[in-house]
């Protein structure tokens, strides 16, 4: 009897046969293995926008560019979870196929890169080979062997039918994608990932959130797909725009919001906006039972290392829309920002580059996700509170040094951190949003005292930049915190700064009330210097509402109080404002004398910026006295100093006053030129109303 091998055949070699015998044999012929070269998912319903990105991908797909130097054979679309990577990739592939570019077909594989059991490159190659019609028993083991066969099969298919496009969706690492390179020069590989994949030597396309217009369009299309006549987005345009903003213009969040509206056709868009706004956990509402923004982010978060996850949580606590390296270091409790960790978070699209080098930002919904993670665990919460304290102390320390530089006068000790006013202003400009945000931590008892101190260092800068809305916000929060703490001086300073800001935005009656409150608090606390400030500020707003006699009395009281405490700067300011009130009360001679005294006091303490203010106001008094030539000289001196300080708003005021003086001298060409320059200065100062008025006056006297 022959030896049996494996149970399916007999070996008769070496066997003696005496007579005939019969052997039964079976022959199995395998049919062609089915292919999956049309397995591309359908287009996303309601897909909108992404025109530039679509054009870039189609340019990369174009088979005619395959043999050109630097041809793009591999492209990788990356972005935050829920940003719409797969939808864009599928849309682009459908358009490419419609152009007839890939007659060999399209292969699709989902790599499940962020699942617990992600697809390996070896498993992906098996899927692709089966899709190409390779019988399972012909698929070898091992990545290298499978990749070689995969490329060989694709080469044969290219010769027979043409180029193939491979879409590898949801990769988490380059090692998942690299073996899937189809080879040749006409095939294309497109990958999507939540991480940038620079190791692929691919065309990298990073997706950001939709534009406000695209987000609005997505909401409208989603509702109309469900019901053609659903016009809630169009009918509630402002609410729809607010809803899109609350969704961070993130496609996944927008689709979920639309689904919630579809489920309840009687719900106004504004009602959903209110629910999201008032919710303590916005991500809790962005869940339609099947899709969840939080779940999408959690997949990315769980793949982070411990130090990456910690830094992401801390960044979620940062004030303002973006942070600098110094703030990141303070959050981290280190001497320098952990750049390596930041880069890793950037590659994962959980952190984005900010408006300049060394600045970082979080998507609004990622911030909300990070905050919830912190709030859910007591240990993480306390870690976050300590980080916030470090940031507040950093801001307070730097803001005081920047404020000292803005207020610095010759002879005083020079601040160390900022070499000049321009550096101090640049720092304030870069950190303004964060500073305003962190002051609002004063609502929390733990941070109230430090936040109140910080606000005092912001008033001069915010006034300088004419950021009165920010100043009103800061003063309101800080005044309440100081009141709760029984800090009468701090509360008085907040009321005083609030009054100045209210006056600048035209809310004069509220400004009067604020200054009266400030004056009373300083009187009760016995703070004569601050009481003098309150009288002076009150006099300014009283003059503006026509209560000139009361204004003169207020400035006179301020002047005497300043003298009593030896504050020469304050005394000069009181003289200057007294001069303005005297201009309205007459005669001009008293006003000229008051402004002259102010100018000399400012010169004595070498405060050139306020000296310019005295020159400018002196020019107005001289015009009232019909001493126009002297007035022109005074305004020119003021203009020169304002330009020296790059004080655009006050330079515009000096130019406007100079134009008035030229008009009274019947010099229309000179007056017109000054109005035009004033308009330009006001524009640079973001005072657009004043700029428009100056242009109107220029046109009225154009020679």
C-alpha cells in the first residue's frame, strides 16, 4: 500500500502492481475570486465647501502628472476628529473617477487606526489583495511578501485595464500606510488620518474647520435633505450663525446639531442655541445617539502618552484663544515650554499653531473636551487650579513691568523686562485677549486678589489702545470682586477706570455715577491721592454734559488735593483739565494760563507725552483768543510729540485741531491736507467714526 500524505493523495512510487487497478480521482477548478474594486463609500449627503482642498487633491490624483518630476503618488489628508477628512477624500475620489482617471478601479480599506484593535499593514494588504481578486490561498504571510504580490497584481492590472486609486481611511501611523504604496507611476494612494504623516513622503493636506459660510450651508442642506421645505436656517440666520459658532464650525458637530433639529421639526434654531449656551457641558448635547463629538475626541485622547494628555488638559485651562511659550511653560510648571510635546499634539491635530511662531491654540470644542476631563477627576482639577495660579502670577508680574514702562518718566528706576514703550505695547498687544480673560477669574475667590491687582496694570494700556469694551468688562468684574473682599480702594479704582471707559463710549450719565461712587469710596478709605483722581475724572465728564461750573469746582478740588499729597503729575493734569473747562466758561486768558501751568509742570517732570496734551489744549485756548499763529505752532508741537510716541489717536486730534486753525486763517489747502492726515491717523488707531468725519470735512473744503 502506498504512503498517504495529508489524507488527500497516495504515493505509488516503488510499489509493485500485479494486475489492473482503478484509482478514483477528483479535480477541483477554482473560479475567479471576486473583486472589490468598486467598494468606494457613497458621497456624504450634503457635502459642502472645501473647494480649494478638492482642487488640490484632484491635482495630486491627475494620472497625467505621474511621470513628471516630483509627481504626487501619495497624498495624506489629516485633521481633528470630526473635521470631515473621510468625506473630503471620498468626494475627491468620486470626482476623479467621474473624470475617467482610474479605469483600473478604486480600492478602499478602513484601517481603524484609533480603535483598540487597529488594522495592521499585513491585514490591510490581505484586504486589498482580496479586493484585487487574489484567491485567499495564494496570499502569502508577512508584510513584505504580501506587499510584493500586491504591487505585482497592481502592475498587471495597470497593463490590462489602467491605473488604480487606493483609499486607506483612518490611519493612525505611517507604518500602517507605507506598505500600501501601489508602486508604478500611475497608481495613486490617498490616506486619511487624525495625525500628520510626514514620514510618508506624501502631499500633506491639513484640514481646518469650515468657514462660517460653509458651516451655515451645511446646516441648511442637512435640514433640507430631511425635509425640502425646512427653512429654519434661512429664517433664523443669526441664530444659525451662532449655532455654527457653538459647533466650532466642525462638520461632525454641525451634522449632529442638524440631526437634533431634524428630530424635532418644531424646535427653533434659537432654542438649540440657548440649550448649548446655557449647558455646563456643550459636548453632552452634541450627541445624536449614534454620533458624538466627545467620543470622537476621546479616541484621539486615549492614544496620547501621559505627558501629552497632561499638557492637553492644562492647555484647555489657558485664558484667551491662544497662548505663548511663556504661558505654556507656566501651565506646565517648567522653565520652558515642552516643545517636543507640543509638536506631538500638533501632529495629532489636537493643538494648532497660533497667529505667530511660538504661539498655540486649541479648537473651541477640544478646549471644552479638555475642561470636562479635568472637571471629572478631583486630582486633575487640583492640578489644573495650581496651573492657573502660575499663569495668573506670570501675567500679573509681566503686566506690572509693562505698565511701569508705559508710565516711566526720566529719573525714575527703569523697568528691567521691557527696554522701551514699543516693547511693552507689543507684549500687551500680543497678550491682550489672555489678560482680559484671566482678569475674569476674579469671579472665583481663589484668584480674586491677584486678578484685582492685574486689572490695575491694564487700565493705562487699554485706554492707550482705546479698547474701551475690554476695559468696561475688566472693571465690572474686578469691581464686584473687590466689593466682595471689602477692598474699598480696589473697588474705587475699578469704578474710576469704568467711569473713564463709559465716558469714552458716550455713556456719560453712567460715567458720572461711576466717578461719584469712586470718589465716595476713596473719601471713606482716606485715600487722598485717589480721591483727587476721582474729582479730576468727574470734572471731565461734567464738562462734557455742559455742567461747566461744577466741572471747574471739581478740577479745582482735584488740584488742591494733588498739591497736598505732592503729586506734581496729578496737579498738572488738573490744571490741564481746568483749562478746558475755563475755555467753555471764558475768558480765554484764564484758560491759556491754566494750560501754560500744566505744560510747565509736565516739562518739569519730563513727561513729554502729557506735555503734548498740554500743547494741544493750549492751542485751542489760543485760537479762542484769536492768536491763531501761536495756536498753529502749539498744535504742531503737540503733533510732533504724539508721533514720537506713536499715539495715533491723539495725533489725529492734533491734526484735526491744526486743520481748524488753518481754516480760520483761510488756508484751505493746508486745512484739507491736515484733515486727510487726521483720517489716516484715526484709521490706524481703529477710530473709524472719527476717521470718516475727518474725511467728510476734507471733502467739504477741497480747493
